[in-house]
C-alpha cells in the first residue's frame, strides 16, 4: 500500500468532476476516504502519479492473484506504471546495499579485520 500511495495521485478531468470538491486538497481528502486509506498515510499529488481509478485498481489487488484473474485496468496500470517504478526502486535499494557493503569492507580492511569468517 505504501509503495502505491507514494506514487501519488493525479486526477483526470472526469475524476475531478466525480470527486466534487472545491479544491484539489478537498478532492484528495474525498479520494482518501473512498479508498479507505488510514489517516496516518500521506497521499500527495504528482503529475506522474496514478489516476484515481488506477490507484483504486492497484489498492484492490489481492496479495495472491493470477494475472488471468486481473482486470484489464489492473494489468495495464501494472505494465505501464507500477512495475517499472518498482524495478527502479529495487535497483536503487540494491545500489545502496552494495555501496554500504563496500564501505564496510573498506573499514574492516583499514582496521585489519577479516570478514571471511566461516
């Protein structure tokens, strides 16, 4: 849920009319209520974010669901937006962990510590 909501929300014109609010902040509150998101969760606007329909489709994905059981909207959103960003985030984590590993190895070497403990 956190990964999906971190992507942000960007309303289409039809969604702006559907979520009747005086401002985008009001629409954001209405969307948060309709999506049954916890109060603690921060939902933000992003031009590269998901539309309200896409966000709803992603949040309604069961944990273990076959691709053949997913709706077209869920599959298209996964393909075009979600999986690409997930891969990018995972690559960032891998890079960070590898950098940290190298730093630990350098410190251990400088202090004469052998990390090849069996």
